[in-house]
C-alpha cells in the first residue's frame, strides 16, 4: 500500500481514508459502497468510530476520482481484485461493512479472504438480501429513460438531479454497470463464514423484506444478528451514528487481538 498523499483521501488505487491514519488501531473497518456509489458516501464514518478503529472505504473504478477508468461488471472479477488489495491489511482484524450491492461484494470478498486463511473479524450486510435469496434481474437491460425512471422510483436518485444532463450522464454509466453486476451475480455454494455476521435493514425498505435479511444467517457459522432501524433502503444516510453505536458491542463480543509494541 502506498503512503497517503497530503490533502488526498487516496491511500491506494482502491482505498480511500477520510481523516487521519490511526497507527495504534486494533482493527480496520472496510466499507463497500452501494450501486453507483462512491467512497465519499462514508466520508464521516471515521469521526463516528472510536480511535481503536481505522476506517477505509473501497473506491470502485468508474466513479468519483476514478471516473475515467472502466467499470467492472462481473462480481467474481471485482471481488477477486478487492480481496487481493485487502490481503496485506489482514495484519489487523478486518470488519467488512457493505450497503446494498456493497453487502454482496463484501460477502464475496470475505469468502475469498477465508479461503486464503484470513477470515474477517466480522461481516455487516446492510440493505441487501442474503446470497441464498439472490435472483436475477433485468433492470440493467432497460433503455436510458426507463432505467433512470426505475432508479428514481427506488429512491436512489432524485428527479432534480436528472434535470442536469451532464450529471445524468455521469451517473448512468456506473449505475448501469452495477445493476448488471448485481443482477447477473450467481453466488456459489460454499462453506459458511467462520466469523459473526450482522444483517441490517431499514424498517420501511419494502424492496428488501425482513425474511431476506434474516436469511443471511444461512451463510454464517452460528453467530448471527439481524437489526432493523427506522427508514427506507437509504436509512444509512441519516442513521450512521445510531447504527455504529449498535454495531460496536457486536464487534467487541469477540475480543480484538492485543497489539504488541515493536
């Protein structure tokens, strides 16, 4: 991993840090954005976490400061690359947090790390059905107008935003790519994760009913909890602090390894 650049959140092509590095942290929280989302969605998380947690966010290609790069539209290729990036960071326990599409990406990365003998400390899957409920979709095949109308109805983009053609064009490419990725995603039948799993949903998220969140228990090796917070699919935008307060006791239920001084 390269050193952080002054005034820039980039610490690696694939990772962003908002706030100062925490060299004495006991664990790392790695965040995975939703479909069409960028790392800046988690900009305030470092300030909400205790000093014992270092927080990094995955920046997928094709958005924000990687806008000029080609998107990756296949889950295996994306998860393989991110797992490769995170493997050197397993000197500390890794907590993987993903929202919506990011939850599925985080799960696939967790599987790959486990296969390499680096099982994460915890997986948090927010606003997404369990891999055992995964089903194909066709939204990514719609023409531009129908596709954007679908996104507006889902709440992922505002009508006012769409009135600006230059902004519409910027969001269309990564959004369509990510919908293709998640709608063609085919989870494999693999052993359960050997780490605790927490599923979280907004109570008014009608696109992801409670039983699909609770089905994340099927990929956990026993230690599973499902949390519900007020709000819709994007509850996380206004309830990050409340959610983190609920998650911290889960993270420390399995004690973090003590760091020894050099």
